[in-house]
């Protein structure tokens, strides 16, 4: 499919309400500067920053609260599945190793 020749803006146009009365036509306030934000951040730093180990511990505890732990039935089932898959893969690789050992033995005449 060919690309369109004109590009359509995805931004919504800004709508401004017309000023109907004198009180509606109040001047806009200037945007806030970053200065108050910087002062707040400096004040927080001065207030006391927790030790990095304490911070790590608190974050770890917070993340562990979010974990959905499996039930004991799920744990038992998944343990059996892991053990079964481990046994089957070890049997498969053991058989293929034995088979290659026999084939190579026949090829070199041992």
C-alpha cells in the first residue's frame, strides 16, 4: 500500500474559549519555574537520605509484597514436572551418548 502524500497531524488542536467578559479575559499567569522544585529537592536531601543498604532493603520488601506466591499444590505439581523432565532429558542424552559410542566404536573397529 503506498504511503499517503500528506501527513495528518495526530495532535488534537488546542481549544481556547473566547473571552466574553472583562473578568474572563484575565491575563494568564506565567509558568512555574524550576526554582521552587529545586529548593524542595535540596530540602529533602538535607532532611536525611536513608543509607543505601536500608533503601535496598525497603525496596526489596516492597517488591516481595507484590509477588503472588504459588499454593502448596502448585509447588508440588511443578516440582514433579521439573523432576520428570530432568529424568527424561538425562535418559535421552544418556541413550544418545551410548548410541554414538557404539557407532564410533564400529567405525574405528574397537
